[in-house]
């Protein structure tokens, strides 16, 4: 498991209704950012040596993250159901998420509905 943080337009990221981020606008934003790359898939070797692969046309990686490429790490941004999701983000990821959210007229909200600000800390 882990803690997901979402770039969302909805009041709460899990709401069934409400404004969604469109896949085409997400792809356009990723393609306009020289530090982002739209990969569409990710794979990793798991404990038993098998390969876990995820395919998603909205899956992107932030190549400028300081941990990118270190021990096979990557900062993945996963487009899901009108939101963009990062699992277990660090402060650096949260700050990048906030920057992207500003361009998408969105907010950064954690699983427990806490909202994150420009510096990566919880607001309010």
C-alpha cells in the first residue's frame, strides 16, 4: 500500500461527479514540459523476480526529480479517472504537483483530503 496524492479539480479527489482533468489536456501539459515524459507504461521486477507491468496512456515520469534514475527509481505521475496521482510523494514531488496543478486549474489533495500548497506542506 502507500499514500496517494492527487491533482484534482473535484471537491474531494474520490467524488464520482465534479470537474475532471481531461486526458488530452494532461498529455498536452506533459508534452509542453521539458522535464516530463509521457511513457504510457512502467515495469518493475518484484520480490519473486517476476515483472510487474502497468500500461496507461496517461502515465508520465518527471525526469528532473533528484531521485530519478537512482537505483531504478522514477517519479511517476499516473492519470486516473480525471485525476493525476503520485504514490508516496516526497516534498520535491509535492512541489512539482502544485506547479502542474496551477496549470490545470486544480489542487493537490491527499488520500485523507488534506490540501498541499506551493512549498509541499499541508495548507490550513
